[in-house]
């Protein structure tokens, strides 16, 4: 949801940015000395009865991540207590490029024990998140919620609950990637046994030990106390490295009211797709008679699941367990097709359409954009003020959740059909499908544009959209 910042606010913001640019980065850091502390650190959680060493991001009050109010500047002092080099990206916000948290493109990696200050005008509300953009640290749970509320208290009498999903492995993610590159991993093992190879239909290329919902498995789920007849808003973040998920409200129905932080005309269902890195805000009502109501998340193609329990006081809470009765189907675009954004982009002609081929995924596990593993290469350039359409054509056998940094976009086409779709920052492009997005070039810089499947991204499915000076 975009907020109209008053002209004064905007000018003040610009003036501050100009001042920072003028005095270099140290000035921005000096200003952030008293900013809320955000600490990246190691922590231990319990998974399947075993201790697991993971990372985390703790903000004010020692809570994971950060919350701010729309209209506030985003201010944080990121401190690196991980013992490794890291850098954190604010997924869903549109900061100036040098504060976007991508190594090489934004700023150098943050050394162990060091800190960086962040301070920028934020115009976006909604459910977002933050995560490491270095190596495979995201697989080690170096991620947290980033919630921008529109009002201090909910407008409705409702309970707000943030839900973060992860896929989890006890293995070193570097080992997982090495195995994928050597032709091993799930595409040689488990997945093939389910009849999946490199043809359309291969859904998961990594075998995980667990799926986590707010750091817990369904064998020992989080129990959220809710009120009989009460309204609940779930802010669900798919922070999994490599798993597209289904949200399953089991017996209940809910209204999907926002995707990637942007309001949509509500869609009622009990099942919603949520690709890697996407967010879904779902509003539901607890039945008057009360009880215990599971909220389940199931990775596509698997019978595994995770979830939590919404329970009224005194309700009997049955055990559910991490094994679902049935295998979840693959995510497709039938739901995406029905979404309609509440917010509108200004009425303007399209300057140019760029075609982007999503490529690779052979036995060597090299992925790419337009046929090359591009990483920091420019996939196309834009000029400030242009309106761009990017037609993403997936030539591979796997689905790719494509994410553009620094902007949000509107989904305007699926296959050959034009749609008046959702505003997003991440959209799933299933095997052999074409998805067209439209965005306005209004945030100069060099921006990452990549598949958010961590192993695809780290194997070449990443490039940049670079601004050139208007002629
Ligand atoms: Cu969620 Cu390149 O980021
Ligand atoms: Cu991908």
C-alpha cells in the first residue's frame, strides 16, 4: 500500500538524502547512531528434538526483526554478531540503492563485529521482511519480519499475528549446493523416485529435514491464544530458501487482503498459494463456539507440512504432526489470475517491453537469465521516468519466484492474457509459463533482479536492472 507523502515530507526526505550524499556514507552512519539496534547473531533452536545452530535478527525489545509506522523513516543500526561477513536486504521496501543491502551493488559486506547505519524515507506499508543477501545465509535463518503498520492500533478490532516460514536442513547449505552442482541432491535422489527429473514437474530440488513455522515444527507448534468470535489478521511470510508453499486454513475460511504488502480486493478461500519470498495477509474469524484451529503450510509436491494452532482459552488442542495425508499439488497461476490490486499505477503509456528468458537448470545446475549465469551483469537498462514491461518466459523445468529490488510492480499478463493483477515485488513463473510485469522506473540505481530460490540465485539466476542517465 502506497502512502501519499505530503510534498513537504517528500522535500524534507530529499533534502536529507542530498545531505547524506554530500557528506558520504559516514554521515549517514553518524545519523543512525541512536537508531534502533538490529543485531544479526547466532542462536540455537530445537528441531525434531535436536539442537540446531542458526542465525537470527533481533530488533528492539529482543523481538525478531522490526516494526515501524507508515510515515516514519526507516532507521536502524545493523550490528554484525554472526562472526561472519554479512549484509541484510530490506525485502519489500524501496530504499536508495546504497542502502539496499546487496553486496557489490549497494555496499561492501559488513565485517564481523562491525555495524552499519540505515536511514531513509519509507513510503510502503504492509508485511515485508529482511534477510541476508550474502551466500547461503538465508538458508541458515538469517531472516526476520519487517512490518510497516498503517496505524498505531489496528483499525478493526482484530488480533495481528506474524507468521514466518522456513525450510530447514541440518546440513551445511554449501554442501547442499555442491551436491546440486555435482548432479546429486534431490534431483538425483528422492525427487526422481517421485518421477521428477529435469522436465516440467520437478518441484523440489533439495530434501529438507523440517519445515518451520515461527521456528517450530508441527509436532510442537506455536499455540496462539485467540478470542471466541474474534478477528485475526495473519501476516504470513514465506522465508523458505527453496520451497513454494500452500497455506491451508483447514476448517476455516479467510480473506486474502494483501500480497507482498499491497492491498488486493479480498479473495475468500481456505487455500492460498505462497511462493518463496512472497507475503500474504489473511483475515479470518474464529467461530463463536471457540476451539482449536490449525493453520497449515505445505510445500508443493510433498506430504510434509508445518503450521501453528489458533486456540481459544480452554480449548482441547489435538496433536497434528508434520506428515500430511496427501501430497500437495504444484503451485500454478490460477489464483494469481484472480487477484486485483486496490492501488493503481498512474495512467501512462508503456515505454518499452523487455523479454527476459529464465534459463538453465541442466545437469550442471547452472541457471541463468537470457542464457547466461549473469549474477551482477545488467539484464536491461532503464531511464528515470520510463514505464517498463518485463515479459518473463520460463524455458526451464522448475518454477522461479522472480524478485525485483527497489520497486514494486503490477502483474499485467499471464501467458497471452492481459490481466489487471496484483501489485507485488515477487511473482512466481511456473515451468514453461510467461508472466509479464509492469513497473515505473522511479528509483535510480543498480538493482538486483533474481530468482528467490536461493540455490538457483546462487547458481546464476540473477542479474541487474541498471538506470542510465536520461539523454
Ligand atoms: Cu528477498 Cu534479492 O531478495
Ligand atoms: Cu529459480
